[in-house]
């Protein structure tokens, strides 16, 4: 963060840094300090070069502690490009500049036990004063040191600052507290730990302690097969873990989205995981274990060639080698990437992008039709003949977009 601070510090510089160290004494004066709402206060600083500044505090209830902080802020603002040594009789201001401000920033500016008004907390407007002080300290372009000096101990400049503060109680020159704000990017508002905001740390903890479903070991076989299939069929290398959640946004029948997600996470109750007692739910009539892969590809008892031919006739822009899909729904998640493939020209990519919703709906209708009919067979209702399946697929493809249940 230091280079960023230094680059912004040049924006507020008013001249070259002086070679010598300027000693500045800050002080304050306040009346009715026990009642912040009725308190009148003034802040001042006096330097060994003869320059000085005094201002009456306005805009917010004040106190001796707040006014001491404002006095230091005024000195920093006046000597932005100077090697500066601040002398203050306020241990609160000293503690702030020696690490208290950084502690407040780390904790999100919520805990200020050494400021008495109001008890146990600091109003938002006064937080801005402290942030402004931290901003001025970080943006200072010379050396900066702070020491404590005992009040009313006879030091000439400290006594001069005290008298100037008393006379400033009736001064026309004012310092409006609500106007003291740090520039954007110079201080953190949220709590931090090790320089990292607390909200970012919380997200990191959740991300590393809560395993996403697709990161579990049971999903690894699907993700590996999915990636290998797309690379072989379409020449597209994708990270399956990043693209698989896209299934929830596909333009396909609503129930199919859930079915595909269950297949990814190996939680589909079919085949070896079938919880029923019917053998049809575990083994296909051809003798093969009943899996989603087997349902969506041809077997000895169910020839899917007529359905695939109907699909190809209706959508010639389907991905290459549609009838030879190893797993018919894998390309669904790659249709978007197919449009961006380098071997596809701009004109072809535009057409593919335009027809993507139709291609998704066509493939989704095909898969859902096969699944529902196979489940009817499992439950003893019989499997529809090929001609009826082709007619049902044609009807699904002819469904107007506004009547499709995809949400």
C-alpha cells in the first residue's frame, strides 16, 4: 500500500520538503467540558518559526480530547511537506499517532474506550475526524515525530499555544468538524486482520471450510469423463468444475436441470443406487446395469436412431457427430464455448450464438423424453414405440418459446 500512499501524497503537496525540522506545539481550550453538547472549544498550534494558527471548533459536540485531536490535525494539514516534530500535552493524541489509529482501523473504528463522549462508542462523525487524522499522517511528505510535553510546565511555546487557544474561543476563524474526512482509499472502514478486510476473510473461511458439491470425491469421475469427452468430440478444453453449475441456466425443461445435477453428484436413484425393490430399476431389459448413460444411448432393446435422426433434421447446427455422442448431454454445457472456438469463423459464431437457445431446447427435449419413457417402463407402464417418441419430440420442438417450461 506504501507506493499508493506516496503517489497520492504528491497530490496534496504545496512545495518542496524543508531540510530542517519544524517544532510545533499544539493545545486546546474548552468551556463546559463536562457537558459536550454545551462545550465551546478551540484548537491551536504554534511553531518555533513564529507561524501559528488558531480556530474555534464548530459543527459537532466537542470536548478537550476531541479538540486535542483536531489541533494535531490542523498542524499536519499546515505542514504537509515539512519535517515535523509535534509536541502535545495530550496523551490521547500521542497514543493515537503511536499506534492507536492503526488499532482502531483494524477493528473497524468501533471501540474507543479512551474517549468519554458518548460512553463505549464513537459517533460516526467523530470517526471521520479520526480517519482524517490517519489520512493526514499517512500523506505527510516529511519526517514525522510526536512527543509528549507536560502542560503548564513553563515551556514558552507550550504556554503560547495555551494562551492562543483561550483567545480562539471567540475567534471568527473556525474548524467545521463534519468537513474533516479522509480521502477515498487512504483508510479502511471495515475491520481488518493482517491487512485483509474482515468480510474478505469470512468469505475465504467459508470457501475453504465448506466443500462445494462438485469438489467432493464422488463427483470426480463425472468431471473427468465430461472434460475428456468434450476435448475428444469438440476439441474444447474446459474446466468442468467451473462450467457444470451452468446447467441451472440452460434453456431446457425444468425437471431436467435437477436430473442432470443429480447425475453429476452421483445422487440419482437408479441402477446400483435404486432404492426400490423392482429389478427394472437396477437392470435394463438387455441385461446391462441401468444408468443414465445407458438410458440416453442405444441398447439392444431400444434403438434411438430414429429419434437422433429427427433431432439432426430439425437442427442442422447441432455439434458435430451428434449420433455418436458418448454421453448425449455433455455438449449442452459446451455450446457457449463452441461459439468462441478459434476454428469457428465470426459469421458461423454469430449464427451459433443466435441459435443456442433452440439447440439447448432441442437436446433437452430429446433427453427428457427418453428419461420419462424409460421411467414409465421401470414402473410397468410400457415403453412407447419409436414412431410415437418421434412425434412427441416433434411436438416438443414446435412448442412456442413463451410456453416452454424452462424456469
